[in-house]
C-alpha cells in the first residue's frame, strides 16, 4: 500500500529505509514561482525526446529540455543529450539551490507535463555519470502532481507526496540506488506542470 509522506519540521521523515529526502512545499514564493513558470514555458527549447521502452524507441509522454554546462552530456535510455545553454532564470535558480543545499549542479533536466496524460514511468536517476550517491534537486511549477516512491526489493517501503507549485524535493544519499520513483497519469483535468531536476553530471564516469 502506498502511504503519504509525513512531513517533519525540517523536511521528510517517511519511514523509508535508506532514503535521504528533504521536502519543502513552499520553497519558492507564489509570485516567484509564477514568474519562473511563465519564463520557462516560453523560453526553453521544448521537444519530444525518443526513449527506449521494451526494446524499441518511442516518443516520451512529455516535453523535455536538457540545460547545462557545455560538457554536461547526459545519456538516458540509449540517447545522448547535449545541453542547451543556461538561461538567466535557470542560472539564478542554480545559484540559489547550490547555496541552500551546499551542493554543485552543472545541469538541469526540464520536463513539461502538458496535462494529466503526460507522465513519467518507474525509474531511478542512477546513470553512471551521476555518481554513486547523486544529489537530485527537484523544483515543481504549475499544476500539483502526485509523486511516488517504492523500494526496489521491499514492497512495503512505498510512499507518495503531492508536489505543489513552487515546491522543492531533494533526493540524495542511497535513494537512487534503493528506490524507484514515478509521476503517474491521472484522469483529472489538470493544467501544465514544469519539473526541474538539477544534477551534477560527470561524463568521465561513463568511460
């Protein structure tokens, strides 16, 4: 059974063994979140990425844009993504996240979920170039969506949280090694949502 993530005063204490999570539902104020959403939905080079699913290439059920430093080439589902240049808004957000989390980020994957039919299947951000214990900082903008976590081996270790406009979810430590996560489809009528997952990519790790 999937249970909600109970919030503690300083983040998340979800009873998920081995996971290191931090959640701030109002990390960005409403006005700042509104401005960022409006800026990104118009400014980013959104496109449909091709992904490998059950041995064949298909269109991903969302729009995406890979942004980062010039050497932050990222390989996902059999495809290498060369980053687009940082926008002013994303550069500012990166600096704020690095200061708040004492972490470094050289790239961000932006996903645009146009409605409730757009989704993300079960996966882990565990590509070799992210390192063994990556810090993944996820900023959500727009329509709230339900985010799921489940342990790779323990069926009882599952949780869910609704990610609202302006929220920050940070996954670090062994979370990617032990857990998968997903953003499921919903039949509810929903507006668009932008998700930004900041990360540190080291292409040398793949060699």
